[in-house]
C-alpha cells in the first residue's frame, strides 16, 4: 500500500450530526460501560502470558474485588451499566456475569480471548467473534446487541459480520461525542456507534504495569471527568466510559468512581443508561437517521 | 559523519535579538496557530496506518467535532488564527478549509501526507512540499505564506525551496521566544521564523494513543499556559501555540482553550494575531532587520 | 502454548473472602513493608550493570542515607516493619540488616541477586531462593517466614519450595485487598498471601531512572495513599506497601512517608504491623480458613 | 562477567558521614549548578544528530534565550553558580562562557562532545576528558576544578585521570545528600563528591522531546523542590541542582527558578554557593576527612 492509495475522503463515511434528540427532558447522555477483561487483558497477544501469575493477578483483582464492589455501588445508586465481556471471561467467571444480569445490567460482546482484531487475519478475527457469541449464548443464554473491540482497535469490515449476528451498536471509535450510524462498503448502513471517550479509560490513570505512565490522583482524574461531562452536556452529546473493574474497583479508584457517579446523578438533564437502552432510543428516534433495514 | 565534522558554531546562524517592536501599544504577541492534521497525523510514516480505523478515528475527531467547535469559539471571540493544513486534508476536508477561510483565518502549508521531511530523501521531501502547494492552490485557490513542518522536524535546506514558492515565514524551530529571520547557506536571508512553543502543544497533555504520557488536568495545563504567556509577555516575545483540533476540540480540552483565550484577550498589551499578520508587521518593521530582498 | 491451552477458570484458585477478623478493635490492617534492594535493584537482569557506577548509585542511596533515616523514623513512631532483603544485600550491608533486627523489624526473603524468578529456568530460580535462605541464615542467623519476589513477578510453583523451607507468607500478588491462602497444584494449601498494593510502590512516583515516568509531588502521592487507605479501611482489608529506602529515604519522599505514617497512626481501628505478626494472627484466626497442615 | 563476580560490598567505598560542618551559622548548603549543554545535548551518541535542526533547536534555546536570562536573574539575586560546559560548547559559545566568568560564576568540565564515558572504550573516554581540559584552557584560559559527567553516567576509573589534571570535585553520583571523598582503587583518596539530586533535574519536568514524560506545572515542581530543600536543610546536607538553561530558561520554567531562588535566599542558615567554594570549604574543614594529599 502506498500513500497514493489512501482515498481522499474522511476515514469515517458517516454523516456528521451534532444534534441528537435525547429522551424528553434530557440534554445529554452518559453511557456507563465497563470492560470486564479480568485476567484476559494480560494474555492478549501471547497465550504464554497466562503463566506470569503476578502480572495476570492485576486482572484477577477485577473478579476477586473490583467487580463485586462495583455491582454493589451501582445497585446502591440504582444505575444500569453495560459490561463488555470476552468469551474466556464469560466461561471462567460465569457466576459474576450472572450477577451482572441479575443486577439489571447489559452484557456486551468483547471478543473471545480479548485479541485485537485484524483484517490481515480474517479467519482468526472472525473466529474470535464467533467464540464470543457462542460463549455468551451457551453460558449465559444471551445474544448481545452491543460490541466493543478488545485492545482499542477495530475495522468496519467486521461490523458487517457483527450485524448479521444481531449486534446493533458498536462502541469502539474515538471520533465523535455524538452517536452516529456507521456507513459500510457500498453505502450500506451499519450498526450505531456510541463513540468511546478515552479520558474515561481508567487504565490510563490507574495502572502502571506495562506502561510508562504515572498513577494519577483523584483530584486530577475528577477534574478531567467533570470537564468532559460538563462540556459534552453543554453540547448535547454522549459521554461514554471505558472503565475496568480491575482498575476502578481498586480502593482509591473506587472512591473516584463513586464520587463521579453521585455527582452525575445530580446533573439535571443527564440521562445515564446502558448501551442497549441508548441504542433502542436512537433507533426509534425519527431524527436520528435511517435504520439499517430501511436505508 | 564524525564529531569532528560538526562545526563549532551555533546551530542557528540567525543573530540573537531580544527586542521586537510590536504594533503600537503592544508588549508581546500571541501567535494563535493550529495544526489541522485530521486523520493524516495517524498514517504518517506508514500508509498502511490508514487501515487502522479506530486509531485513525482519533484524528477524525478533528473534522467531525473539534474544528467546527473551535471555529465557533474563535468567531465568538473575534480572533483570527492560522491553520496549518496538509495537502491530503485540504482534499479530504475541503469544506472545512473553506469554512476557515470564510471565518477570516489563515491557512498555512503543512506538507502533503504529513510526512517528516528529511535531507536524506530530497526528492520525496520536495515532492511533499509541492503536493502541499498544489493542493492548497487547486482546492482552495490560495498561495500559502506560512509553513510548519509536519512531525516536528525541519531543515534549513528546505526553507530555500519554500521561499521560492512564496513562503515568507516558518514556524517550526524551538530555539527562541523572539521571532528572527533565518540565515541560510551563503549568508542568504531566509524566511522569518515564528518559533513554536512546545508547552502549547496540546498533544502532549491531551492524547495518550501511541505515547506513554498521561492526560493532564485543566488546572495543570492552564497553569503552564498562563506562566508561559506571563513571562513571555514580560520579556516582550512571541507565544506560539501548536494546537490540534483533534485534541483541543475534545470537551475537556475545549474548556481549557476557551478559558485561556478569554484570559488572553483581557491581557493588556497582548497582540493576538495569525502568522501572516505577524509576518507582515515584522517585514515592515524598521528595527527587525533586513528583509530577504535587500540583504 | 496456544490459547486453547489456557484453562477456563480464575488464575487464582484461592477462594474469595472479603471478611477478615482482625485483632479485637481493629477494622483493617496496614502491612508496612520495604524492599531493601540497595544496589541490587540496578544490576538485576545483567551482572554487568554493577559496573555502571552512577546508575548503581541510585541504589546506594538506600544504605547510605535512606535506610538509616527510615529506621530512625520508625523508631520514633514505634512501628515495626518488614524489610525484604536479597542475599547479596544481606552480605554487602550486613550491619544495616543487624540494625533492622535490633530495631524490632522483620527481615523477609527477597531473592539472591534480586533476579526475576522464571519457571523456564527452574534450576536458576531455585538456586536464587536457596541463596537467599543461605545468606540470611549465615549472616543474620535467621530463617525468614516471609517472601516477596524480586522484580514484581512470581509463580505458584515456587511457593511449594518456599513452604518446605519455612516460609509462611508471600507478598507478591496484586489481585486482592484481603489476605488469602494460596491453593497450589493438587488443591494443596500454600502460604498465606498478603497481597501488595502498587499505589504504594514509591518507585513509581519517585524515580525517573530507566522509566518514562514523572516524579510526582507530595500532594498527589499523599492523596492517592490516603484514598487507598481510607477505602481499604472502610472495606476491612489490608494495605500493603512496597516502599524502597532508596526512594522513600530521599528528602522529599521521606516527608511524604513521615506525614503518611503519622496520619495512619491516628486512624482509629488501623492495625499497623509487620508480615510475621499479621501471618501469625491469621493462622490463629478460626475464620481465616484451613492452615497448611490441616487442609 | 557473572553475578558471582560482583563483590559483596557497597558499590561506593567512601565512608558514610551524615555530619558536615558548614561555614559558621550555616545549617545546609545549596550547590547551584547548571549543565550548559546547548546543542550538544542533542547530538550525543550520534554526530548525525547535528543535522536534525529542529531537534537541535531545543538545545539552541539555551544560548539564544535561556542562559542570558538566567545570568541576569543570578546577577539580580547576587548568586554565584557553577556552569558545567562541554568543550564543543566552550568553542561554539565562547562569548557566553566569558559572560559567565564576568558574572562571577564557576565553569566546570562537562566532557568534549557531551559523550557518555565508558570504561569499555578508555581511549575515547579519555580523549573526551582531554578535549574538555584543552578547550576550557585555550578558549577561556581556565583550569576547571569541578567535573560533572555528561549523560548521567560515570566510573571511578576516570576520577583518577581527572585528579591528575587538577579536578578537585565531582558532581555526578546520586547516592547521598552529604558530600564525601571518593575512595579509589587501592584505597586511594579521590576527589570530593558533591552528589547530585535528580529531583532538581529540570529536564525531567520541563522537556518532552525524546521522552514519554509529561511537562509538569509550576505548583508541582515547586512543591518537590521545596520539600527536597526543606528536609535536606533539616538533615544538614547538600542540595545539588542539575539545571539546564535550555529548560529553566523557558518562560514558565524561569518563573519556577526565580521563585525558588528567591525563597532559598530567605531560608535561614542556607549557604548558596558554587562548587569551587564548597570544595574549598570542605577541604579546609578539619572534620571532613583526609584530603587527597595526606591520605
């Protein structure tokens, strides 16, 4: 591939739209979502990673402590969130996933072994997707409508495959604070995108293993989270979190999340919802644009 | 090349000058400039980068959200800025570039595919420069007078080529807070340099993709920006920003920029201007030094 | 090894337990522990590292300044801590280790030359363990009951070997804020784990050599430490520090540690203890679970 | 070299001493020192680095702006500092070095082309040292008594060579906050060490080029600097700065330095001095230990 092969058009073919009609009385939306990667975050890229027990134990904090504490917090605040769960996690931590469902939360598709999809290896990437559908169905009896790509990368070529299997929304792209409907090859309508906000990726503020980053204190994290929420609210957009129970379930991070959610609940006109609820609203909104069937 | 081949003289042959005569009543200058790289920032170095859609979507935030919001902000504050635009962006996002021009802003040259220039590959580097002139002319009907090198590297050997094509100022060097005129080989006068200030490179505070850096909260960024501006003002120099719509257009960063510009507008004796205006003033200033024609 | 070889079960086979009975009147526990690596932290991985004298001098700050100052601080506060000491350090700095013992502190096993254990090289890893036992015995006449793996990695396969040699607790895993007893192959009970908290790894906030991290100011470090302690206290867990005299003994870090410990001493219901004391308490607690002998 | 070849003794053979007799009325000492690397900081390791003009221009900020501003600041505060200057800089920026001397400052040896010394290449390393002596003598007529190794690494094997050429103190080691006299091979007394404090290496807080670090705001830098100074003062030690005009001469950093030095001047019992003054005091102090001649 050469530079001359790059098409001279926006990478994202979806029309730009800065006006979303949220439910009556609502000015903006907080899509509260977690990636429940557990141990799988630490062996993606190399299965031998499984053997490094202390490294993997960073992920183990999620199921042992973080997730139970977060489920308790959400129950107390009466909030419903989306948890994106890889196939391996659904199998290794089935009981915790059942607890999510009992708590009124949505479970989304998050790959099989938490492997980065790649169009250079379509077979493996599609197998990962199928592994996810299969495990969520077999273990939890559910057909996910939402998908977030593991490892922060995705390709529209996979969105087609996801739609065929019932996925209605994606939450991986970083290019907007307003939801949009993907436009796939041949101008075909794709799933809705609930674009993710990397300021709310707690991994970047609260983990040091495998990065050169610093751990960031509560005051700084809350300042950024408040500012993102405030201006997105002013603009009428969507604030999408990328939280991880293995991070936000740690004591000091839990305090940040608790404080943030308590404040968010008090924000007038903020609709806090899970991905399925938001997608259902947008699909029924006459101003959001054509749905996949009618385009 | 050996150490003995390094000449024992300052790398920069331009005379040092800490006294600039700004327009009457003005003590220092804020050169408000943005690099509108959009998606091109994410495929420089390797055209296959284009295919990584989520990575590239970091850049897509610029045209989808950041730039429109920033143009609105500047209009409200009645400020004119310079946007440095690569050829690919001028072609892929022509409408947004036209909006810049309608808003009274300057468009500067920022390469072709946002590739790092290199004297080891003169042909490719010069082709990049030509691609920029050609696209800005064909799509927008303009001949740029300003140039900022993509990827934070440049060589005086290219300044000659830029001057021949009409460029009057460069804004890439990091070695001063006072503008100067470049001195090229053979003591030939080069373009004016409006040196860039890396504290105002928002990428360093507000992006995590592809770096080990942390996201930095508003209080810290504003503290650094205020201090830079305050002391540069005290010294009578130039404060040159290196902002990116894909960063400073994000909600929390937009709030930082808005607050900073509102404060800057209130600073007595601060001249906020675009690069063409500053260059025109300096070229007509009797104390700035010989122009390129008369040297 | 392939992904299909990864067992679909939690990496950690120990049962989850969020309820610990601390000593009467105590709500949570602070396990105050230091890794006294001294110079050995800077030549792990390559013995030639020893030759880089300025790099190694970062470690030398521990024995020359940091450790004496910290021992003085702990004596003033009447606190007993655990110091994990590699064999090389016990031999090169025997006098300082004797001072620890005189001060009423515990010395734990921390490897031989501070080398990362690896199941791919069982012979070398076991030799490292033996080297540690041998040096602590010969130089200090002690048989350690606690072990922390050097370089932040460990494998349960080594826990067996440690138990045979008398080790009763490990403090390397990152997956909990409640102590648990390891479950080894064949469901065999292993040593107690006093899981370590990486927010209290001062290296991450107070060292720049060999990392891309920033030095972090007292306000931020204390904020994170207070939050970790506060929420762990609320939950009734254990706060385990990973401090290094070569870091926390530096002037500005010493001030952080002093302030933190003074505050911790005032926290009602916080039991500050060393690892041997905590392990002894847990082993005698009827609610903690079966001990290694009786399982 | 194998681990068994590492001697089991402290890397630093100098006796530990936490009690320094500073001049009458003085409790601790601030050794105010700068590394005036200018452009040479950016081509060490590879002479072709010289060609990357924008990268090198980071260094050019020192001679163009930073150094003149700092000399002015020091003159206003009536402080005398040490500037460590490589041979190349003494030749390329002779006038600025003369200005330092006129301002009452000391110039120390800082290598030739700012290359990292290495005992694996004794010839090249000694040539670097000789290049430094030669340039300082020829251009500035001075014989330096102080030496700081470029690139933060040094070896005691070079200290011998430096002493023969007249060097009385080194300021490269990181293992103490009290000065000491080096002990070289054969128990031979070496030069005095004025150990350097990496919290005062402004590069780590104020430069982003070539690192994954963040720029740090004034409040955080000042907090760390105040804490280091306060506790070192309490302990009666030495606070040694590693400042760079290309960093601390930048507007926002200049404000930090100015504020810090103004506060330091007000601190009762703090002796602010250059390296030659401190060394002269220590050499004449009966309690500091044997000098090199009498040992």
